[in-house]
C-alpha cells in the first residue's frame, strides 16, 4: 500500500489559514463536532443521553485544565452551552 499524500504541503495554504484565523478554526471545529454528534444520534450509535455525557466530560476536562488557561475555561463554557442547547432540542 502506497503512502497517503497530504492535501497540503508544510507551509502551504492550510498553515497560512490556521495562523491567520484561529477564531474561524474554532468555529469550524465546533460545527463539525456538532454535526458528527447529531449524525451519531441519528444513526442510533449514541443516544441523546450519551451525547450529553460526552459533552459534559469534555467541558469538565477543559474546566479542570483551565486553572491557568482562560481559553480552556471559555471553551468549557461553549461546550456547556452546546450541551444545554442539545438538551433543550431533544426534550
């Protein structure tokens, strides 16, 4: 089996975008994650309760890591908001 080629060379366009748009990267990751969780539920791989548990664990881990890192605290709050939103839409 041959080596898999990367779409981007080191120093290519992706690295430029990453360096210049950290907020956009975070937003994209958030939306991709949400879409994956919704698909896992729709495919009956995870229940809504299990998804809320995954989100709770992620938020807790970030909150614990955020003792010295404000970005972790903010990320934890964002995940909690997503969890609450998911909870309300599934009730």
